[in-house]
C-alpha cells in the first residue's frame, strides 16, 4: 500500500513538472509562431467561407511572417 502511494506521488510530481514546462512553451508558440483561428461571416466570401453563414473555415495564422515583415501582395492579413 505504501509503495502504491509513493508511485502515485511520483506520477503527480511528473505531471506537474510536465505541465509547468508545456504551458509556457505552448503559450509562447501560439503567441510568436502560429495559431489556429476560425473565419465566420461574409466579410471574406467567396475566398474564405464560400458556403455561407452555416459553415466556417479554419485557418492557420502565421505570426512569424508578420514579425519579420514578410507580407506580400495577395496575402490575407488578420487584425485583432
């Protein structure tokens, strides 16, 4: 019984170590490199969301290109 409690404590400790490493890495990645967003509404039709209001498109927003000023004519830019 004591061995099972020690094993449980090790798993909890390993989980929290991984959690406190994974969360900052994930937040940094989503803030600096790329994130996923949903496009809804008629503002970008027919390029995005061609089916109307019932459907939505999922796009990858590339933060890396914006930070390096690598935007070219024809690129779609999302502003918040």
